[in-house]
């Protein structure tokens, strides 16, 4: 599904050039002269960077294929953290850079929410204990 300028709102997940983003700020601008446009701040799920983008009438962006799965944290092998899907026992390695600061809050055996984009892990969320 493609989103148009009128569909955009805060919290919506969009995909631009194959990269998934979340809209963190939304502003509809109607200047006195010229057509209206939407200015949004979007945060990348892959890098965490916040960008500002302007959408005009007729601009389209896609809906990202995101999937969130609950997985069990197994161990840290020094380069990446190992996670296991408890339903099908599939194991996934996520690099230390992608795990980030969440690593210091994870305990062996803890269940975490891992976010996948097109089948590849791009981030995780550790539950607050």
C-alpha cells in the first residue's frame, strides 16, 4: 500500500528508498502563496537518525514490511548477540552495534521484542523489569 500526503500522521511507519522510518513529528503547512505541503521528521529504524522531509501533493511513500517477534536472548559471543524464536527454534544473530545500549539491560534467557524488516533483524526492545 502506498501512502499519499494526506495519509501521513505522527507515529505512522513508512518506507523511503527501501529504508523503514517512523514519523516522529508532523506539520501541515499551507502558505499564503502556492500549494500546501507536509513537513515531517522521520526516524530511521536502521540507523536511528532523524531526518526532515517535505511531501507535496502527489508524492507517495510505501508501507514497510515490518514484523515484530518475541525472541529469547541466549548469549553474547563477543561480536553479536544470539536470539532464539521460541516457536520454531530459529536462531538469529544481531550485531553489537544494532543492539546498542540495550545490551547492558539484557539477561540470559530474557524475552525481548525483535523488529524485522524484510526478514532481517533491525532492532530490538527490552522489556522494563
